[in-house]
């Protein structure tokens, strides 16, 4: 089979490789991949950004995927060939206290599909059956491949305890920010999604097509554009300037949830946070339950995949990475 792998530690050292068709071992399932999205973490690894030195090439990238079971290994009881599935990307040990409580994303021994071991930018991928969820026949598998990033948003919105009556800002109109805003709006909050000038022609326009209210903070002062000061803020841009805005605009007693990752350090305005009793929480990855909710939301048509996604043959993966890097697309799906 062909696969797209990080082949060396340097920036851009990645490309198509030939691999033997994998065979599942005990408790494992071989999935025929129908579609695999390119995540921000894939871009970081592709570019050899700081913070991803732990990824050891060669490794097949990709964890935002869906497909059908091709083979089931010995001992597999929940799935059989032909079943439609989505894998969980952050895979816990399933034995520690956090895993037993369903918080597999916090497992000290967690591994990430496509980073810690071979992933799904390939024709086939191996996954243990414990990390698989079934996909309904009504949901297209290319849409189901969006379950992973949507589950990350579900987890972040749950961490923010968003619901009816809340006024929320989501900063960052990338896929995670867009999904956070959609979930928050679906759950009854009044939502504003913010971006900057470079986001205007594509990302903010995509958000508006999904029915979201947007603000370009380089064109309009955010305080005046929002109207009411928010009591919730989800930071998904990875910009420390957005963190500063959050502390400036949140009402006393407000809550900030950080789901972005940052290339530079930032100093928390401690005195202001104390005096305003602002709660700061962090959100990483997602759990089995978040995936279940994400698949349900995708089934409602909440996400317009045709508007959001650009599809590329797997053999054109390098072009998809280039297009994401230059900002000409919002989301890429690789289709073997």
C-alpha cells in the first residue's frame, strides 16, 4: 500500500512511501481508510515545529479518519469485516485511574495515532478494537472523518460549561475554533467567532456560511462588536494576543477555556484574574463520550462538509499540506 509518512526530523522531510499491507494481531482491527483529515498537529510535525521533537520518524501521519473494517484479528469481538468505524486518536492505557474514569485523554501513558505510531494517511491502518466507535450507515464516511476534530470541540465546550444564556467568544476560526463555535451555538449560547484580516476571505466567510456571527478584530473593535461582555471565552487560535483580549473583556466571574497550543510563552495577568475571579481551564483532546456526541452532531447536518473540506487523493498529500500552509483551504481530507 502507499502511505504518507514523516520520513526525517527536518522541516518538510515527508512523502509517499510503500508499505506492506498490514495484518491485525490479537485484539486488533485492520481498517480500510475512506478518508483522513490533516490536523494542525500533522502540520507541526511536517514543519518540524518546536514541541514535536518526540515524534520519531519514520511514522505514517494521520488520525482524523474513518473507514471500514477489512480484517479482524484474533480475539476481536465487537467488530467484523464491513463494519464502518472511527478510531479514537488519543489512546490511553485503559488501566490507570484516569482511563478507568473515562478520561483517557489525560492518561500519563497515552499514545497518539499517527504521531506515536503509524496512522491513517494510508490505504489501511491498524487499530485496537477498544479504540473504535461504530458509524451509522446514514453518515457518509468522509463526513465521519471529521468526528475527531469535532470531538475536541465538544470536549472544550463541555469544559466551558456553555449553554443557554451564556455569551461566548471563540477566538480563532480554524477548524477547532469553528467547531467550538458551532457546538456552543447548538447548545444555546450566544456566540461570536473572531479572526484577523488574513482569515477574512476564507475562514470567516466559511463560518458565516455555517450561520455563525463573526468579527474581524483588525477591522472592528471587539468590545463594541460584541455588544455585551462575554462570560465565556474559548481560545482556539494559539495567539497570546487573544488571551490578552479574553482577560480584558470577560466579565468578573467569567471563564476562559484554552484549547489552542502556543509557539511562545505568555504571562498570565494574575492580579486581574484574582480580582475578577476569572476561572481558567485547559482542554486537551477528547474521550470516547466526546466522539459519540460528535458523531451524533455530524448526523444532524450541523457541519457542511462540502463548504468546509477540500478533498485530495492520497497521492497528492504533499500538495494538500502546501495548500494548508499557505492558507488557501480550511480543511483537507485525503482520500486513498
